[in-house]
């Protein structure tokens, strides 16, 4: 799965996490738990298991996003598409196991009229959100890795 590289807004970021890929995967795919570790996500409602075709609705920023999981390859890749306020998004996460560490890469693209009109502002906002989301994911995954059995 790939983001739309021809979209007006495309961002990417990566970070190395001091936790194994399974731990990172658990943090990332416990979708309804996102608000507990990522303050940018206000609420999430998942309509089934984390599987291809499952939808979830979440509030982040000014709008509610309806996303559909498109690809799941545990614990290496998860990707979804989403729609909100005239935007279409594609978001892909890749995890590369490095023993007790994991390289996490994320990419996202925005298409639609708002992305074309507000391209520069949305590009800055997307990059900031990707970087901050990775930083928060790292903190939570490393916290869980340091305290096995701790509630997630």
C-alpha cells in the first residue's frame, strides 16, 4: 500500500523506538486507545476488529474523520484511507524489526480541494502531526516495553 504521491500534500517521517515490533504494533493497532497516549486524537470509535475493511471514526483537529483499514500485515504494515471536510487521505505505517528496537516509518497524503487551496499550510500541519504522532508513539511503546504487563 502506498500514499498518493501525486496528491497536493504528502508527508513522511520515521523514528527508531526502543521496543520490539510487537509492542509498537499493539500501541498502534489498539485504535480506540489512541486518545490515551496521543492528545491530538480526541476520540475514536472502531466498528470491528483491526482488519481490512473495518471502519473507524475519530476526532482529530477540526473534523471527524471516517477511515477504512485497507491493509494489515502484522506486525509490519497497516494502512487506511480516510475522508473529512472535502479531504481524502491515505495513511501508511511500516514497522521494521531491529531485534528489541523498531524503525517506524509513516507516510500520509491529502487530496481534494482544501489540500489544493491550502497546500502550504496543510503541508506544514501534516508534517508537524506526523512528527509529533511518532514521538508520542515512541514514548508509549517504550513505556510499555519497560513495564511488561502494564495496562495498555
